[in-house]
C-alpha cells in the first residue's frame, strides 16, 4: 500500500472524501431535518458560516429555505460547493450567495445581519488551524480567542436572532484517545474508507485529529489540531460573547455533534 504523508495532499481533498463518508445521504437528511424543524420560517435570512462543500446549506435549500447565504474561509471547499450547486438544477434555481470569509473577518466581510446563523458540522475548534493561522497556546489564551471569534458570530446575528453551533460529541473530558471508523463506500467506482484517530490534551486544550483515508490501494493521512473544549464550556463562551441565552438542541446519539442554540437579545 502506498502511504502519502500529510503535506502532499490538500486538506480540502482529504475532507471531500472523509466528509462524504461521514455525511451519508441518511445522515444529511436527519441532520438537516432536525435543523429545519428548529429553524422554522422558510423566509428568514440564514447564514451558513461553515458551509464548506455545502452541508447543510444545500440540504436546507432542498427543504425549501429561500434566503440562504453560505460562507467559508476555504476557497477549495467553496469551489466544490459551487460544483455541487451546478450539478443540481433544482438547487441552482435558488442560487445562494457564497462568500469567502473567515469567522475572524465576518462583520467586515458581511455587512448585514441574519435571523439565523449556523456554524455546525463540528467546525468551531478549527478556527485557527483549518485554513491558516497561528494557534493560540495555553488555556487562557485559547478561551479568550474562542470568545473573541464568537463575538463575530454575535455581530452577524440579528437582534432577536439565533446562532446554531455544533460541537463534536466526543469532546468530553472522559476522552483521551478516540478511534473512529468514519465509513466506507464506493466513490467513482473505487472503495474509499476513512478512520479518524483523535487524541485529547485537556491540559493544553489541544485536540489532535489524524485523518486516515484509503482510496483503493492507496492510503493518505493527515494530522490537524483544533482547540479543545466541552459543551458546557462552549455555552459559557457564548454567554461571554454577548448571547443572552443558550439552549441545547437535542440530537440523536448517532449524529456526530451536539448543537447549542444561542439567542441574541432583541
Ligand atoms: C468540519 S468542516 C465542515 C465542512 C462543511 N460542513 C462541509 O460540508 O464541507 C469545517 C469547516 O469550517 C471551515 N473553517 C474552519 N475554520 C474557519 C474559519 N476560521 N473561518 C471560516 N471557516 C472556517 C472549514 O473551511 C471547513 O469548511
């Protein structure tokens, strides 16, 4: 088996395979259905601020939401999202705006506010590591950084609006190492499978994610780091960032993430 180490493969390519394995059609439908029920109004303005290749943005369009905007910092993933939109005429007719913007830049890049802002799919911990950026070191600096970035989500949430944020269920303090089989399927006629190995350094508040993807006889691996905090801590950061109230949107055990709904005062 040929092993290709980290730097030879772009994260966008690794993610586009492992993302497809995690987001089976059934997973997408269940996750988006749950969000749709909570979002309610099909005419309210929604920003999916971590839309990447298009999840849950495209599913929500398919479910009849009419005023969607997608943003993401990774131009390669946004290009894939555009390709997917182009492939589905039914979605293309409801073309959402797609904006390249990091969460650090949100209020500078997007002038308006939205009734609902989404940062789901367990993205938040990667704020300084997915695209580029220097990760903060030490719990106090990391917590301050997360709160600072959450303030930007608060700024683009309309008064009286809601911010939906997802966090991996495996980010709980009992975990030190967590190996996970993401899934396997035929992609373009070749068997692809992915395994994730996650290591948790709760003292330093850094999580190490080893993404192992096999496509046919080839194996690709990539290591990424993210900030590490649990759901209760995230709720506290949201309050510190200015949200008036934080509630939990229950998700079934087999969904990868928990979701918090933070309310901006009216
Ligand atoms: C776990 S992936 C989720 C991808 C997406 N749901 C999809 O369907 O492809 C994390 C996403 O967060 C985005 N991201 C990470 N850090 C970011 C930042 N600082 N600003 C904006 N987007 C960021 C990545 O580019 C990526 O699309």
